[in-house]
């Protein structure tokens, strides 16, 4: 099911047949350097455990560009534990988390990521009532952080040793898009 389409860019919900695409993307060392880690390639069993067997409220999607599947995005309302960890324990709004990657490196550095983030933020605001959207990119991933900042996200706080990546715990930034404080609020 298509969740949104904006010219040639859109997202649709993940389907069982997409497991082959996820395995392709998550065995590519170029992609794994930024998502999951090169020491964690995904075979079909891991793809199913990671993307299909979890029965949580995460919406898992495929990114489409000119009707070609080029990557993965997921979003979810953060739970009480994450609210506490991130410092939103007293927040009354709907706070969503997002994670994504473009799995086809030929589509990198073309502005697609920026458009994807902006369009997904607007989708979450207008269709899910999100008031804050958060992500936690690894602090060393300057390219991704630039994309997020161009899309209206701001750094909130450093999360030391937050994510295991390629055998070591890496620092991440908690970044936020706040509906009440963003210049990109449409």
C-alpha cells in the first residue's frame, strides 16, 4: 500500500517479497558501513527476524523513486522507556522515531534523502498527529546529519556509546524535529 507519493518519490508498506531487496541492500558493504555495520550482513533468516517477525507498532516501508525500490524507512511512536531515555518523560505530544537508508548507492548524493525526510515528516504530522519526530544518527555520520539538519532537525543531546556498530559502541546524536519550533512546519 502506498503511504505517500510526491512526484517520483514515495513510500509503500513492506511486503513479504521485499525480503530479497533487504538482503541485497544489507549484504552490500557500502550500505552496511552506514546502516547495521559491515560485520552484520543480513541473510534471509536475519532479514525475517529483523524486519518481519517483530510484532510491534513499527510501520516498515520501502522507498520508491520512479517506481523503483531504492531503500527502506520505518517510523513508530516512541514508547515510555524511549521517552525517559531521551528526556521526553513529561511530554504530552505524540513523539515518533524514524530510521531509514537508501540501499541503492547509485541514488546517493542526489537530494533524494532530503526530500524523503521532509516528505515523511509532513506525512507523520498530517496523518499521525506527530508533534515531535526524533532520530539518533551516529555522531560520525556527518552526511546524514547534514541531510537531517537541512530538513529542519536540530541536535538536542549527545548519546554516548549509544549504538553498537562494527564491534564498538558509538556515540549518537539525538536530533529532533519539533512541530512547534521548526522553520519547515507546513
